[in-house]
C-alpha cells in the first residue's frame, strides 16, 4: 500500500494558467519545507523540467499512450517516494486528449486512475456567475471524477471575487484561492529554449520559479489544499521499479547521457534503468563539454535536447569529433528527437557531428503527434518487427529522411531514421519505462563493443 498525498491540477482548456500555478504550488510548498514531487500529463518534457526545478527532484511525465495506463499509478508511486505532496499538472482541458482518446488518455482519465482529487484552474477574467454552470458541468460530466475544488485566476477585483465565490458556494464547490490578473506574470523563459534553463538552473529560471511560488503562497490556501491531497486513498498499485538487467557482477560500462548538471534530456526513468542494468551513468553537456566522459562506452541523447541551440552544438567541434569517433568504432549511440539532427552532417548550413550522411533544415511548421512504429532493422531498440509507441515534436527535417537501413515505419509515413553500426537515430522519442529491456540491450552492447569493437555490432553488421 503506497500512500502519496496528491492533487491533479487541470483546467477547462489551455490558457487558464495551470502551468504557472502547478510550478508555483510546488515552489510554495517546497519553501514551507514540504517534500514535493511534480508530474506532467502528456509528453511535454519542458513543463516537466520546470516542475522538477520547483520541486527539487526530477519532474516526470505521465503519458498513458507512451507508458500504458497500467503504469501511471506505479510511476507516481516511484517518482513521489517519500514526498509529502505530489502535484500532477494536466494537459489541455480536463477531458481532452491529444490523440482523441479521452476515455484513457485525458487528464481526467489519469486522475481517475490515480484515485486523485482534481483542482480546476479557471480563468474568470470575462466570467461572472456563469462560472458555477461551467464548473458544475465539469463536475457532473464524469461521475467517476473527483472534483475537489477550484482556483480562480485573473480575478478583476474584490467585488468580482465575492460574486464568484458566492456562485460556487451555491453548488457546493470549494474555492482554494483567487489570483488577480497580475498575480501570475509571464516570467518563465521562452519555450524555444526547451528544458535547458530549468535543467541548467539558470538565474532566470530560478527567479521565475521563486516568483511564481511567492504569488501562489500569497493567494492560495495551501493548508486546505494539502488537507485535500491527504484525503486521497492509497495508490491502487505498487511503485514502479527499474529492474536490474545484469546480475553477473561483470564490467560496468560508462554510459554518457546528454544533459546538464541539473538533469538529462532523457526521462529520469531512462537513467534509472541504465543504472539498474549495470551502467555507470555520467552526464555530458553537448552545449559546453568539449569531451566525452573518460571511458565512455555508449551515448544516449534524449528527446529533450532542443533544436534552438544549433549554433552552440555546432560550435562545440571537439565534442562533435569525439561523438563521431565513438560512433565510428561501433559503440552504442542512441539519439532521439533533435539528437538525430546533432548527428547529421549539418543543420541549416552549420556543421554537426557528421555521423549520419544527411542534412538537416529547420522549418516554421511544427510536426507533433504520436506514432505506433515498427522497427525495420535489427538494432539497439530490438529486432526487426518490434512495435513501439512514441512521440514526435520537431521543426527540423532531414534529407534523406532515412538511411539505407531505416529505423522505423508507421502508417501514413515513409520509413524514418538511421541504423548504422551501433547507432540508432530517430526523431521518434520513446519512454523507456515502457520498454525496460532497452537499457539492458544498450549496456550489453556497450560491454560487447568494448571487448571486440570490430565485430560486436548490435545490428550484426561489420564495420
């Protein structure tokens, strides 16, 4: 039985302020000395990184499509171990789903799976007594949902607040806070910088999180919210654990994971799985480190590396050369998302690592969505025919889209990605908690490549 005090923070739609409020809540409770944990519904690793900065422990994503609905509660139990409060930030509106599967993938579905109370954040800038009809509709739409109360955002005045509270009191919905229009300023770094400011704990990101925490502490009834969170029953499943992959006491290969001193561009579970599989995991910063960690036997570049840092990635020529040499000698290299562009010959005319014979270009349009992909080639990701669920979010495209040995195929799209020697590179990002065997395969491949780099190819192809 795993007891985790918890809240799910959602809204009628995007734009009501739930991201700023979730970050502010974590910062406010952390400032009070409460050990907190932050989670984000959906594949948004940027929001997760800021939740992690506010909480002081890694922010994690909860995506039923990527990890399976049955892993949602276990991942919360794992990520919130020892915490006095877990805050789950919803995605879009409460009953919305990116892929049109609200019954299993919406924030409401996640809240129901977690047996968690929901606090609805409502932007009331242009709303009066009708707020009661809106909230009542969200409460009654799904009888399994536990709507614990609301937080009002962008309240115009004390008179406005009194009117709103009276309307909600008439339908028996508690109000846990009322923020004025200026209380949640737009202080977070621009999203084009991705998760980097939060993971690197820059002054700008740290100040922004602190300011949001102060705003929430001054306007939200934290004690009442914590009491609501503590009323949640035990989680309905035991915590997830990264299962050990190697128990033979053999060599521990060094696996470099791209990131910053504050965290990696991969999901936290990826690092935990690699360690459980026997790896010594060391962070390498593609933007600043000029060399791979000593003894590096494998490299993982997660999907959180943003495309907007192309100039810095290109300028770091020493590291680019080191990555190219690592790949040339057959060591395992996994690149997801923008990591694929970093391995290309060039991006927008800027030289990159040159591992892949392809040229990248950034475009204005954003490609985003889930894909059910089938492996076309034996690789680190598994044998040909392996089926996975992944997510794509990128502006950069490669020419060609795939190498001679493509990584994936999916309905409605041409083959994508590159498999070459020990390299698996694709803009498709997986959540490794759904495929824990990936870490063991990578560690085994690193050990084999170190023993015989000329013949130990994960794809079985000689150099």
